[in-house]
């Protein structure tokens, strides 16, 4: 190293001994430490020589070094993520590791067909972390469908990553994660029930509404008030009303649902919201429902009165 520095003119010995040995003075040693200090910042030797000659700090060079350092950190971070994926995949041989690496590389392909093919054809260990991350970022509907299929196959392992996404500040990620969770509920409700219950109070209305409807479809009666509120807001109100009807029929809670709807009718003046609430009564049956409808026949909102009259007529014909 010292011979190289000498050849470049970076650090040359102040004198040479009679036996040919380099004899470095204190000033030479001080300069050597300066060279090593600048090298620790990532400066190439040519730039170090120029810096020692000029004395001034080249701001542009420092900025360039900062950019290089950031790139290096990003590469190292991606490497850690990839190694984590390999470890989590359960690979038991170097062949498995190579298969996982190939899968990860294909997931990064710009070709949607290649991304779809690698997901559907994988027959070995699949890194759930990477698959979930790819799903949350995927723009192509067909690729997203294939990725969701893969995630659903390993839903127990995927749930922690989906929960993290639902709790994140990334609107797109949490809504995509919620789609997967609601899809999983149809085949493995127990695996996603805790996150569904947590999402009922989520600040994102899309996440919250998905959770409410899904829980209602699973027979969770505690979401009745949330479903009625969904009808009032007009957020997929038909789906919410149908879910209320399902709960009434399957769990004999018509009275509770009608009470919740009546409570909203008293406090809501908006004609559209009142109309949706009356339409929701059409999903229910029984004397309590009939009595409420009779009271609404003379409602000040014509659409509400007409809907109530129609539902009474249909009910009497039935």
C-alpha cells in the first residue's frame, strides 16, 4: 500500500535509509492518516490527491459520495430482504435456494406474463413475505389475482404481513390487503377473524366497510349498528341491507335490527338516507317491521312514503 501511495505521489517518504528502507517523518505519517481518513469517506485515491493539493472541500464531490453511500445502503437493505425471504421460504437445499432466488427475480420482471407464470408454476418453497409485498404493489389485475391465489394458499403465514399492511399509512396497500383478508374469510375465517374485528374501527372507511360486511356475512351480530350506519352513508348500502337481512334470518335478531334502523330514522333528516333505511326494511320480515312501515306511509318525504306503501303491499301479497 505504501509503495502504491508513493508511486501515485500521495505519500512519499521524506528520506530513505542507506539500506533502501523508506524512512517516514512525522509529517509523512500525518499525511498518511489524512489519506486514510479521506478513504474512509469513500473518496477514490485520485480525488484524495486532488483534495490534499487544493485544500478546499469540493461540495459536489461530497454530494456524490452521499449518493453513492445511499445507493450502497439500498443495495444492502435489498440484500437483507432477499436473504430474509430465502430463510423464510423453508428452503432445505441449495437447489431450493436457487429456485427461490429465481422466483424472486421473476417477480421483479417488467413482463406481467412472466410474473403470472412464475407464481402459478411454483412447486417449491414460496417466500410469503415477498409474495405479499408483490401483491400489494401489483398494478396488473391478472398478476394480482395469481398472487392473491398464492397468498391464500399460505394464509396463516401471510396474516402478520397483511395485518401490518392494513395498519400502514399506505392507502393502496391497506385496501389491497383487506381484499385478501375478506377473500380468506370465505375459506378460513378463524385465521383472519382478529384482524377483521380490529378493522371495524379503522379510520379508512373502505377498510372499515369491508370488515363490517364480511363479519356480518360470517354471522357476527355485533356489527348491526355499523351496517345500519353504512346504509345511512350510502356506502354499498344494498350490500349492507342484504347482510342485515341475512343476520335477521340466520340469528333471529330482527327486533335489534329494526330498533337500530328506527333510531337512525328519528335522527336523520336527509331524504336519501331515509329512503335507503326504508329500503333496508324490505330485507326484513315480521310484525315489528310492518308497524314501522305503517308509521312511514305518511312520511313527509314522498319517496319514503311510497317505498313504505310498496313494501306493505308486497308483504300483504306475500
